[in-house]
């Protein structure tokens, strides 16, 4: 059984789709697609895609401009390309190759919602090589990955991210999703090597840098570049050595520093949150409660009582 929080998120995702479908009927408009960019960087983009097409809408041939991986969150649809015709269901991944023509259709029921990850060819080929796929130009062999166990954790992170339950490091997630998809499609095992002494030194330098200034805006691409590694190798090495991803390490370092300030200084919660690197106090409150089991003000009171005892 799904946790209550995730059941609620899935319900909200489905409700947003149903609302879009009802609005389309009220307006008497033909089916269409709405894309909302969530995040992006050099060579990658993530978008929230809601499609309101149904059985009465004609499908049109489109073309992938780069490599695409779409995580299906709600609804169903048919996808046809040169690699065959497949049905996409929640939890499955649509795999699109650069310049490939395709058609999507809703012959039996209207609407779907996906989170689409788009990669430039150069960026994706580099990720594929890092993941152990040796083809010079990486193209997916299949058009779909079904909702298998190896994808469950990644799909769950996409779900809670789009549902607004937790802040998601989309850059890290894009890399992990791409590497997993290309390995599963190619049938290769994830490469595992013990980190070299040089790699350990570079991760150590990153950790010390984050600890000194956790509020600094640092992207995975920046950290990897400074460590002279590809984002894929840096992410894998950092997690292998520390047990958490760079985003998780930065978040928890910020929260530790903020907790210390709350106990030792009379600063306002909003000031502590912004100084720690959070964009707004609501995000800070949610993350703090998850990490320490109490809201910042309650935590401050509890710690003051302990100190005064």
C-alpha cells in the first residue's frame, strides 16, 4: 500500500488532469497539450505535460528534437514510432530518439499527464557512455520501459516532486533517470568501481566547501566541473563515498546550521531560513519538520527548555 502522502499526491495529479479535461469540455475546445517547464540546465530540460486529447481527436505526426524520456503519472495513451506501437501506462517510461517521427493517440480514453525529460544529443550520449553503453551514438532500442521495480524509486521521486510534497533535485534526478533508462533498454549492468584516491580527494574538497558555506548556490554541474568529473561520475562517486547525494548533503548541512542558529541566536525564523540558502520560509519549515520532527519555532522552544533544565 502507498504511504498516505503519496496517495494524496497521486490523487492531486489525477485531479489536475481531470480538471483540465472538464475545462476542455466546457470550452468546447479540441484536445491539446500544455507544457510547463519545471527545471533545466545545459543540455537538459524537465517539463510537466498535460494532454487533453481524446478518442475524437486526430493524431498528428511529430518529431523528437532530442532524446526524450517521459515518466507517465496519470492516464494512458498509445505511442507509435518506427520502433513499433506501444501503450503507455502510469509508472512506465516513453523513450524517444532524436529526429524520430512519432504519433501519440488516445483511442480509448482521454487525457494523460507526464513529466518529460529532454536531453541534447551530446549530453545524452555522454551520460550513456558513463553508464556503460559503448555505442558511439546512443539510441533507444525500445519505445517504452514498463513500470518495473528498477524504476519504482525514480518514478516515486518524480511523483512527489511534481506534487509539491518535497523539493526535488531535478538535475540529479534527470541524470539518474537517463542512466537507468539507457541501461535497462540496452540490458547492461551498472558499472561499479572503487573510487580512486584522486576521486576521494575531490569529493572531500566538495564536502569541505559545502560545510564552509552551505548557503552558496551550487549546482551538480558546478560541483562536477570543479571536481573535474562528468556529472554522472561525480554524482555516483559522491553518493558512494558519503551515502547521500550532493543535494541531500547540501540540504542537511543547511538544516544543521539553521538548527544551531535557532538554539543559540534570537534571529527570526524567516531570516534564519533565507540566510541558510532557502528561497522561502514555507520550504524551510517543511524541510526542517521532516528532518527534526518539529517546526522551527517548536524546536527552538524544546531546545530552550532542555538548556534551562
